[in-house]
């Protein structure tokens, strides 16, 4: 239980003996101010600056009893007008601070929580570079994550110079103002405005928000697993994945029906387990300097997929689903754009005209999801009639992070405030279309963008557009960090583009990278390939017999583990506990389990340590203490609490299971077992 200790001019919040929040006149925990922001968006990448005019501590505090809680009145000094008033009260999960009044001129706030020097911090949505956030600050604004994401690399430098798109370690499609602490508590700030969570200070964490947030919530539990479950209940649980997902790999193919048919037969001839074809080009293609882009008009392209409805039925008769692609924008040269414009379904430019956004050599209108009629039209016309009705069983729901801050929306709320909410609105439209069509259990969609509450609507995350390489901040390893960080805040199901997506400046896939990514993906909730942004320049699974055989083998490994995976999906849907878990979630008493972000637990029974370094034939694996572990492929028994160099040939990534696991018989029969 959390305890609140108050005096006439001070207040403290404890979890057990651990001090979480403390405000005193000589050490104020709250600062307020005023600033002027500048947002410059270029194709989903944002350059953000703040001209800070004032920042002042609210040193003077008056504490009043208010029911079971306390009414806190903050001023800059005695005799000052009230600057901020809030209610601090206990909750079943911990405590909350709810704002009741703020002076009109305040549009910047800073909130300090007490920190300890050896504390670790996780969360903040989906983070790609670092699992432990301590020692860095994290701006929280949904955007393109950037290409390269490391200012010291050539790819990032070139992306910045040519496309203003290089990115940095903190850029993410899915931020969330929620973090967990190794002190077994979590903090969530209820806001959609720009925020920056700063974990660089030894004595405190400082949470900057470009508004007065509605509420700050604290959660506490006796274990990390219970804490994650609390957050799952708070933000909502993802629905279960459809049963057909377990039938094998989803093959991403985007060169028309003939190409897809040919590659499907190639896969099946190799005994590959295939659950679906994902043809994102179902609505057509346009060629740009970036590569093959889609035609954003969201109706079947007869030239690329003649009689798509008939083909969906044919595939379904063979036990294979067809998936597509959609996003919340309409290209100005399509047929749906003028319909949406004439009916007032698009965001405007504030002067009565339709807002038009450059998406990279083509322009689009923004469907306004604050307009209920626009939501209904998009669901009925596009998601239901143009997709579900013709037999499409799911799709990538892309680009939730692109809302410009200078458009005008139907609900009258600033687009700056709505920007971070946009992934949630987008996910809700997709989820409602499935529900209204009775397809929630039989169809699915996957998103890369997210924010607070997306968990209740988006059934499956994907890690976004990694580079097709082993790079530290944008390559294969980042999808592990992404799954673990997002999983801690209630996103149970995560996967990635096998082989990566972004290929620029001569950076292309290697056979080694592709095989290592396949090995990783077999131990995630969903296996899905992607031809990437430049398919003709990059290696594909169907380009060699070796790659076909490798993908086929690992697809059978994935299917073999279905009984185990089903239980993990059930746990995720019921309790919000992620399928992929950081080691400390089950090994709290092992100090070495806390600083590992390149391994994960696949549920409680399997330990997975994918090879994510180029040229490596083996890797160091840490086996958590307190368990005896069995190597999945050889059956070799190893003691826990130590590092081990593990050979890792293709198709045998380092994976171990608990010796006393109730799933041992299943694990010992895995394809490829000696």
C-alpha cells in the first residue's frame, strides 16, 4: 500500500519504506511556466523547439484534508495567487494526483519523483534503442522513428542531409507517458501533449509536460509481474489473435497476383507452413525515389489483383488468408479523395480549404477521425465494403503518427493536442470495423503507431521500419527492445518485418541477416516477411533454395510451438502480460537479469537469445540463476546463474527451456532437435 504523509507545507508519498514523491518548501517537486513551441513536420519527421519564457518553482504549499485524500494548493510564494490545485488520494492500485485548477497562463509543467542512484527505469511506450531508460531523457511524441537513428553513422547522416529523416535514439512511432521502476512502482501521466521524461538526474526523475496534465497516477505491486498486470488492466487488453495465425508464416508479397501465386506454390512445395499472403499492393503501386510506394485509394486494383474477392475465396478454401494494407490518408489523385472532401470528412487548413500533406512525391488529405461521420464512412466504405466484404482477413494499419499540428479538426481541439491521440483514434476505427462486422475473432490488423490506450484496440504491434542490417540503433536487435519495452506497458503481442524494411544509400539485405531474422521471428507471436521498400534491390526468401528451406524449417518450428504460444496469447488477452518478457519479470532476485536487452523470455518457460551481430557463429547467453536450463536443440543441461558461449548455426538460435517445465515433452520434439 502507498502511504501519504502530510504536514502544513509538505507532502510525501511512500511505497513501503521507499519515498516516491516529496514536496517541501526547500525542495519543490513541481515547477510551472510558459513556452512557445515550434513544430516543423517533414514526411512524418518532426523538428521541435520550445522558446521557454518562464519556469518557476511552486515552493509554497497548503495541505487540506479532503475525504480520504488531501487537497493541495500550490503557489510560487506566500501571498501569491493560486497557481495549481490538485487532489492527492489513494487508489486501489496506489495513488493519484488529479488537477482541479491551474492558472490560465501555465502551459508548461515539470514534475519530480524521487529517484535512487541504482534505480532502473523501463517503458515510455515502444523504445528501440534502450530498455533501461536511466541516464537519458525521452521526448514523447509519435513520429517516424528515423532512418539509422544514430548520428554517428553514415546512413543517419545521409538521411538527415537528403530527407531530414535521420532520427535519434528516442524517436519512436509509439511513445507513452508511462514508466516502470525497479522499485516496483509505475507512473503514468494522463496527457496527450508533448512530454519529455528525463531520467538523467541522480536524485529525481523530472517529467516535463507541455500542459497541466489531467492526472498523475502511481501504481505499486509486490512483483513486476503484478505491476505489469495492473498496467494491462489500466490501459486495456488486446483481443486474442485469430486461430489461423498459428498456421504458419505470413508471406509479404507486393508485385501483383501472378507473383504472389508463383511464390505461394514455391513455398508450399518446400513444405513451408503458410498462414496468409500479405499483399500490401492490393490497392496499387506508385514508384517514387524512395522506392515502390502504395497507391493510397483503398480499393482493389483490378490490374494487379483481378477478381480479388474470388481469389480470397480460393485461398480460403486452401486454408490460407489474404491480408492487405490501409492508412488514414487519401491521395488527391484517387477516387475516394473527392468523395471525402465534398462530404467534409477531411481535416481543413483553417481557412476553409482542405489540408493537403506531402507524403513524399504525392499529396494526400487527412481523414478527420474527430468527426463521427468521417469515422463511420471510413469504416463502412473502406474497411468493410472494400476490404472485409471481399474476403480480406486483416491488414497493416499504417501511419497513425503523421497528423500535422497545423490542421483544423472537427472537434475544435488543437491538432498539437490531438497528435499523440491519433494512433488511438486510428486503432479504434479499425477495431470497431472488425467488431461491427463480427470479425474480431477471425480477422486482425497490426500497427506501428501507438499511444496511451491503444492496447485496448490494436490486436498486434509491429516494430516499424528497421533498416535491413545489424546496426545497433536501427537493425535487427531493436525489435527485441521494442517488444520488451512496449510489453511492459500492456502490449502483449509484438512482431516485426522479417529482414527489415528500409533499404537506402546502398544498404541492402544479406542472406545472413535474413536467416537470423527468421530465427528470431519463429519465437515471436507472429512470423511475417516483407519485401521492403526496394524489393528489386534486396534479397528475398524466394531467391535461393537455401533461404526457402530455411524459412520453411523455421515456420514448422513456429507451428510446433503453437500449443505453448496459445497459452501465452490467452494470458496476454486476459491479463495483459506480454508474450516476450524481459528476464527480470520472472527472475527478480537475480541482479544480472536486469541489464540484458538482447535476450528475452518467451513466456515463462523458454529463454531466447537471438544472434543479432553480423558474422557471429555463436553468442554469449546469460542463463538466469535459480533454474537448471536445457538447450532446445541438443538437450544439453546447463546450470543457471552464469554466462555461456553458445554455438548458433542457422536454424538453431540459442534457446533454452526450464528443466522442470511442464512443456518439456513439446520442446523436446521441436523440429531440428538432435
